[in-house]
């Protein structure tokens, strides 16, 4: 099933510095990556963001347009486009330093969508965090709400304060996907599965934990479901988690489980179906890690 999505969150310029010190600029931002992945999979993909009308902003506009993402009116401002410098280590893992302003204008939003996704900095950084919450509340009576905390410690500051804001979004969400590294930082614990499982008591029908080379784990009323990772040669991990989030939404669209009317069915999703959703997401993410940068697959690449 082809669905209509609204993604809310930052789009910025990723300045990627590899282990040898080589620098390259690419359009980036966790929410933008999700919107792009959904567009490449053939869905109608809207993006509420904030970019400048400068050279970097123009590059982002061209990137999202080429991948069938529609920017909402008000996403373009006269201020400079934000940046994130990603320092890659020898394994391809990224560490980020941000120069970011987040104050989006929620104007001209689509009236009807199947799901709204937000992630990362957008949901916790003032003043835009309040706008994100308002947008989620606006759509929640009709649409599935999806969230990836995607922690950025250098911007989120104190973990306890960030955790409070993140849990305020989890309460609104139907689908929550996170990583073991994010949970370990937010809760200062090694019992990351227990945390992600416990989030379901706050409201989500399904919560998902990605564990890198150990695969992914999902939780619904049916219990715990684990799937193995897809084995590929890793170029880098930039955008992998964002593609995984898009993969979950794509799989739920295919199962016709998006929309507020499907909340009970989503929470009751049988274990075999949970596994199928996670495998779909893992397959898509594997394509992204196999090539440099946040470069999710197009539908025609999946066979």
C-alpha cells in the first residue's frame, strides 16, 4: 500500500570528515533522511523543516525534490542553513558536532496523512520542540505517530532533562524505534531492552530496539521478537537508523496498519508479523550502510 507521510524535523548539511581527514558536504538530518527514504520507496512524503535560502539550503531543496519529497510552505527561511559535522572513525561510525537553529513554521501542512514521524533534535530543542508537539497533537486523532529519539548528547545536554522531553513524545507515539547506544546514554543503564519494553506502558503499540551487529528487537502485546542483522560490508553507518525507521513505516503501510483506527491491531501484532516488519526495516538499512552517506534504497533496487 502506498501511504502519505508527514515528517517533522531538521534538515541540515552534513559535513562528513573521514578517518583520513577528507571533507565532503551532503544534505542530512535524521528526519530529512526518513522523509527521503519514504519518498524513494514510492510513498507520498511531506517534510516540515527549516532551511535557509543559501547555497546549502538550495542543495537540500534539490536533494529532497529529486527524491520525491515535498517541502511544506514555511520550511525555507532567510537564515543560514544548519550544519552537522560527522567525524568518522576507522569503522565508519560517526560522531557529530552541530551548528543548528530549530524554529520551524508549521504552515501549509497537508490535511490528511496516514502517519507522522519525528526524530532526534527536533523533538527536544527549543523553540521548535513546542511546534513539533503541536503538530503531533494535531494529527494524532487520525494518524499513526512514529518517533525515534536518536539522541545527540552534544545538543541535548543533561540526559535526565532530555529523557523527560523524550518521554513526553513517547506518550504521543504509536511506534517508537531507538538504538541501544541511545538508551544507554538516556537511562545510564545496560538493561536497554527493559527500558524499551517498558515504554509500551506509556502508550506505543510497538517499540523497537536496534542493536547494530546484534540485529533488532521488537515488543508488542505478543511479547519480544528478535531478528538477526543483514550481513553486508559496511561503508559507514550514516543514516542507517533513519532508513530503519522508514522501513518500519513502509512495512506497516504494506500491512495496512497505519492510521489511528489501527492502533489496537498494531499493539496486538502477532510475533511473525513483528518479525516481518523488522526484517523489512533491516534489509533497507543494510543497503544504506553498504554505501557512503545517508543514501537509502529506491524501490526499484529492492527487487
